[in-house]
C-alpha cells in the first residue's frame, strides 16, 4: 500500500445526521471548506434525504441507505466534476439533510370571522380552528423554493405561510358549500378532506404535502350564539307565552340564588313582576285575557278518507261521515284516514269519529 493510498484511507469522511429536535426540517452538514473526500461514506436514515449542492447548483438527491461517494453513485456530480476518466480528487459541495417525516399537531385558525351566506339564518360570521400535519414530499424542490442557503430550517419558518393557505381555501370552500351552520358539525370530516384536496396544488409547489387536516370546531360570534340559544329556548317552550313564563321563572331562580346581590335583586324583582303579570294574562290559573286581545284561531276541521270495497273514497267532512254512519255506509269497522294520522284506523278507534256511533247500538253478539 502506497503512502497516498494510506492517507486517502485515513481521510475518508463519514457523513450522517442524527436529529435531536422535533422541528428541524433541513440541516446543512458542516464541513470546514466544504471539502469532501472521494469515497466518503454517506449515511441517510429512514425519514431523511440528502441533497448535494455543488457550486450553487443542485446535484444529486440520496434516499435512505448507505452510500460510497464515487462516480457510480453520483451521476450528476460526476458530470459536473468531469470525473469521466476516474479522477479521484476531493470535491467541495454542500450537503443538506432534509427531514421527510411528518410534522404533526400543527395549529391553524381564522384570525378574523369569515362572512358567508347561511341558507337558514342569512349572512353569518364564522370562526374555525383545527390541526394539520405536513411533510416534505420533494426534497430538491423544497430546498430550491423555500430553504435556499439556510443552514438550519425549522418548521416555524414555513408554518405561517401554510396557515394562510389553509385559511384562504377554507374561507372559499365554506362560502360556496351552502351548508347550514347547524349542520357543519356533522360535516367537519368531509370539509377537512375537501380543504386538504384544494390546498394540495399550492403546497406541492413548495415540495410539501398535507397528509392530514382536521377541523376541530366551527363557531359563531357570541351575539349570534346568544340569539340562537334564545331561539332554541323558544322552540323548547313551544310558544311565546310559554317562553315568557320560562324567562320569568329563570329570573326568579336567579334572584333567589342572589337575594342580596344589588342589581341581581333588582332583576329578581323585575322578573317577579313580569311573572305575576303574565300569570294574570296567560296562565291557566289567572284571569281572562284583557279586552281587545286577539282570540285563538278556530280549530281545524279534518277531512277524512274511507275504504269502501277495497277502494279509497273521499275526502268527506265529519258531517258527511255522520250522515253515512246513519245510513250504515260507514260502520265502526270502516277504515278511515286523515292528514297527520299514523296509518289507517277503524272509525271507532278515532276519538273524533267514535262519537258518531255512541247513539247507535253495537253489533249483535255472535251465535
């Protein structure tokens, strides 16, 4: 073995990177003078890629594995260095390790409310937030488009741009979806997938991909939520009178819980007064309605259909059914139906029609 062979063996480099952080995306292998010996060993672990940049020009990209840096492993760099005749001199190149694993649990959210047209409530303002994950899908493109010559590039340096892209696409999709705010909670998974699909072209231009995107919550402004809660309370109460009684009862309960609460006591007194006034006007135990009050609407008369000889006939009014009952055309066993009734029933099973047969004797006993 010659002295030069011995020295070349002694100076073979071992190039590798072990990441001890959780947010480093790109790390440049530091070598004084950037001089790398021909035949050096390059280790690229799973979840990594190594990108060679020679004299400012992107050369080779190495995927996970163990490499001897020779002409057969570096086709682009071999052409740039003119090693076609086996020249084995050291070379100067920069090596960038790129982390290709997923960066998870990254946050996104809307800074300002999104104005969209709800099919039920009209124009509303929405806020949303969630999480996403990102990974480098094209190390060479990511290095050229984003990193440049940064020796240590972290996730924080690109997350702000990604969040802006997510919010922009989310706003556009929500505005065009036509989904009511009451139904958005049941469609967050589909909306998340749709947003991820639409941002993929913009993200892939950076050499990145979004494997997962989740919408954790879509909320309304506090004033709109309060109005929605009141509307829900009215729906539970059933009518305005019941809702007013419910509100008065809530005021009384609050006042009882704070008997010495200053303004709370005043509110309790007002609630008690409102409750007493409404109990007088609307409660079933109070006085009659004041003069001039609008009377309740008359009851709606049902229209009936009957089954006669296997055929459906009608519609008939209750009076017409009564005349048919006197003639014997409608009996207790005749099937009848009206709108809102759950299927066909015998006439004597319907309280409204059963009264027509009270003056008629029941059928004679058998035998």
